[in-house]
C-alpha cells in the first residue's frame, strides 16, 4: 500500500511513518523541511512539500492508496488556516488522482464535553479555557477542516485524540465512534490508530475518538510537558 503522510515531521507523523514502514507499506513523508527528517528506508520517499500550496499537495498525492494527515500547529492569537486550507488542497488532489481513503487528526477539544472523573476544575475551568481561549483559533480551524471533509464523498475518517503525551510502545488503546470518555491519548497509540484505519478501512465517514487507558500522566504532568514545553 502506498501511504501519503502529511505532517510527517511532527511527533505523531514520525511515529506513524515508522509504523507504516515496519508494516511493509510504501510511505511518502511530506514535510516542509526534509533535511530535518531523520528516518531513512528503501520504501520511504521524503517529499519536500507544503500543505498550503495546492501544486505541492497535488504532486505528493499522485499514486496514493491512502492519505493520512497528522498536521499540527501551535496555539496562537492570529487566525489559523493550516487545517482547513490544507484539507481543501488534499481533498482536491485526491479527487484529481482518484484516491479515496483519507484519515485526518483533529482533536476532542473541537467538541469539549465534561468527563465524569475529571472534577470541577478540569471540566469548568481548564478545559473551557484551553478550548475557547488559549486554543480558540486552532480549534476554530479544525472545525472548518472537519466540515469540509465531512461534506465530501471520500472514504474519510476524522480522528479526535484527547490530551497528547509520550509512551514508548503501543498500548491496548480504545477507538470508538464519537466521543471517547478519557482525557489522554499517547501519540504512539494515535499513530497506530491511523495505520489501523488505513489497513482496515474501518469507520468510514465517521468521527472517532482515540484514547489511551493505561499509563496516563497526571494533568499537571501533561501541562508541564505539552502546554508549557517543560520535560
């Protein structure tokens, strides 16, 4: 299978690329900075491309069996367009080249819901602040991406992880249609779920939640390592 990975040089994208190669697939890793991409493999093509440039996306998608997007941008006050414009370019390229299967990473924060085990501070203070203030421009653009993709006739799946963190190996993660009732997702599990969607063709035209249920960090650990960049 020929798999195209957009956002391949991000934390999840690198894991996904490695897992897909280990599974025997041909992978095109699309990145704006190919010199910084560390993986080397005889079934790997590192393609210098920008998801915001339609010609670049069109070239990358040619010959694809599956397109996977792990695009990610940091929070910011300015308007964000990477997700929606990138999705529009990917969808257009897939239609031109006859590719059908698409899975993209979004976030559970686009539709925040209270968690039974989270407590007042997380449900009423922290989650609303992240979703509506700190990450407002990012999640607004993710919603635009989701709406654009859901309106297509492609065999799409939108994947919504929760708070992302690192683990060394894939766990017995949970992937369910709709909201997954847990606050944490290991990036390695998110990558594994995307590869599983590519291989199985499951959850077509569905929004799915992916969560890790073992070895979760505390909320303070997650904030220190992810939101504040402290390790």
